[in-house]
């Protein structure tokens, strides 16, 4: 993230209300095609979720440390020891298309950006 | 183009030398058959949960400390994007709280380049593009994905935009690689993709605010890095000078055509919809652990260069070359054994090939440099003796004797000069009148008469001493 200031990572200014265009953009990033009725429904649902976040943001939390996780856990790590891999043929059998023991996928460029 | 300044920042992704992946026990192993190092976590199968590899954290801290970074509590985040090389649909990375921040690296020339951050993340799978136009990404009909590399621990090291030329950028990557290899964080093999470089390039008038940058990907060697930067800077300058604007985008370097081309318009950070990875907890390394790692760090290339300069009087370039080739230990051992520092440095820099240091014992090397310093061997003779010392070992004095190398007595040389001056009175007159190039003539004649046994420096001194 060269040159990008990341200090304000998740804490942007809250938009007034999520718009239909915002939802369409998010759907596009996830390569989802949404119909008109779905766009309306998700705009409304996402708006409700953001309303809840807005309620939380309105609380006076001065003096409360930022929390990345609700559990009182830190430093959960494992030893660097190898475990058996899955059977390749079994895994590839679940793929729609394979070639030369690899997953064959549509071209990565030329899709909607 | 002196009126333009190129500004470069580099993102270096380096694969950490662990046995297993960042979040699972699947092996971290280069060169295996496709899709053999895969497990439910690697494939993002439903219900699979990541568990952090302690060794990856330790190597990240080692690298961070070696780069002068502050190691801080860190949090993993999901970077969401749609691409078949990550089957989960997101990459686990670090975003607003990276493990290492605010470091720097000193290049052999003395320039200090800032390092903004060095964070942990998982590598992606490897795509092979198949299509009518060959393997070029722009012509692909479809792609084949191998997930062996997916989940391999990476350290992404982000420089500040402190670099100003392709040469600097190459020196930075070389130095970074040397540091990472020295501390054992990575094997640093660019040819195997263990170390990959993306470069951000912009141009500006000196003193002006930073220009719009383009990120150039697919730079797979130091040579490509230099070419890509020079091409990209030229392209941007041409655009601006013809009245157009540079648009911020990601460009793909094509090593065959020597050009960059648009890959995609640059995503905004918000497009990645980063959020804290709910399946992983905070990493807050115990200060005692960090200090233990710090105390186990070997001497870094920069420190080794400074030692050569400070303690042995090496010039900075020689120090850089000798350290890069790993010969500083030999030089110090030779000096400790009573050898001549200047000559030891010179031989290490010029006359010892990579990998030959092991075959050279410090005592023998030391006595060779002493013989040379005492005038018992000329520089040329010393080189011959050294080559044999490396090839077969033995005692430098015996080798020199076997070759019939012996110091020319100064009186012998004086007598020789007397006869040469007598035979070439006109040349001698010119030399005495200050014509420096005639010196070479006389030295050449002495060398010819002694079949190269005379020490050129001694002959020169004798000639200068005779000039009125």
C-alpha cells in the first residue's frame, strides 16, 4: 500500500445512507449480477446494517481502547511442522474443469473491471 | 533529462523460508508437481480455519529488526478481490497494523532509503495463461491455476518513495536481498520468484509535489527492473511534454518488447473492502522474544562494510564488493594473522573468485600479502602465487621459489637503467624535460629485460628519483 496512509483504515466518515449505486458497485467488485428487485432489497438491508453501525459510532467511547477482536486471546500460533496434503486427484475431481493437474479458469483479463 | 526527476518506491514481496505455509501445515516448497501442496486452508474449503505459523512471525521479526524497523502489535485483515489465484475470494494480509514499521536501509554508496512497513501476508496461487498468443496475459483464452504457492508466507516490504534512479532501485533490491539472506529470512532467489518486485514510478520537476504514479508489475530480474523504470519514466515524461496527463494505473512490463502496457486501472484501497480477519487474533510478540531475536542477528552487510572501511581503511567501493562476495571474513583473518590489509583487500576484490575463499587458509593468504608488501613479490607474481595457493594450497614462499620469483635487487635494476639511459639518450632527455609518457617506455624496457620479474612500482620510483 505504497504511499497510502492507512491510519484511518476502517474508520472513514459515515455516508448519509448507502445508495443503490453503492450497492451496484459492491456487487460488481464481487462479480455478482443483481436484478433491480435485488438491488432494492440489498440497498435497504445494507442500509439497516449501517444504521446499526451508526448507532454504535454515536456512543461516547473516549478512553476505550480499539479492539480488533471480541475474544481475550492473543498470539495463537502453531509450530512450523508439515501436515499431509490432500489427495490431488480427489481435489481436482471437484473442479468444473482441469488441465495438466491444474484448475482451468476463465481468462483473468477482459472481464468487467 | 535533467529537468525531470524520477521518483521510485518499491514493494518487494519476499517468500519466508519456513517449512510450512503461513496459516496451515501444508508444505512451503518450490518446484513441486502442481497442486500437491494443498490442504483445506490453502483451498479455502468451507469450515477450514487459519492458524498462524510461529516460525513465519519470527522470520518477519528478524527481517524487520535487520531493517531497523519497530516491531509492533499487529492484526491480520482480509483483502477482498476477485481473482482465481485466491480460492477464498480474499487474501489474508496486514493493513492498518503491520508487524514492522519505520525502518531504513543503507545502500553501499551511503544513501539511506526509508522503509515504510514490512508486513506479513499469504502468497497467491500461480496462474499460467494459455491462449493463441502464447503465454502473455493479454492474449489468454483461459488460465491454469496451481495452488502450491497459495498461502506461502510473504513479507511485503514497502519502501518510501526515496529512490531517484534505476541504478538506485537496483542497488536497493540487491542490498535488501543481501540483508534478508544474511539473517536467514529468505533464500532471496529472484529466478524462483522468492523475491518479487513491483515498482511505483512517477516523474516531476525537482522540488515539485509528487506526480501521478504508475505501478509496474512483472519485473522478474534486476535487469528488468532497471529497464522497466527507465522505460516508464520516459513514457510519463513524453506524455506530460506532449500536454497529456499520466493516469494512475497498474502496468505490466513486457521483457520481450521492452515496454509497459496497461493491466488495469488502479484499485482504490476501498475497493478491497479491508476488514479485520475474524478467524485470527492479534499478534503481540513478547518483548523478551523480540530481544532474543535481535541478539541472534548476524552482522549485517552494512555493518561489515563499515568495519572494513573503519578498521582496515578500505575504500567504500572495495568494501562493498568484498562484502557482497562474502570475503570480508578472509580479509580480517589474514590481517589478524599479520597480513597486509591493503593487499589483502585488493586480492579479495580482484583475484579471488566466488566460492574460493573456503579453499584459502588465512595464514597462507596473510604471508602472501606480507611478501608482496615487503617487495619480495611483484603484484603480478603475487597474483600467480595466489592462484596456485587457491588451486593447490601450500606455502606461498615455496610456490614463489618454484616459479623462480625473487625480489630484484635494486642495484640490479639501477645497473639496468644505466644501460637503458645510455642506449636511449633522446628519450631520457624528453623524460627529464617532463614528458611523462616516456616513463612508460623505460618501464616497458625494464620489464622486457627482466621478463616481467621487476616490480613496476620500484622501477617507477627509481626513474623518478633519477630525474633532475
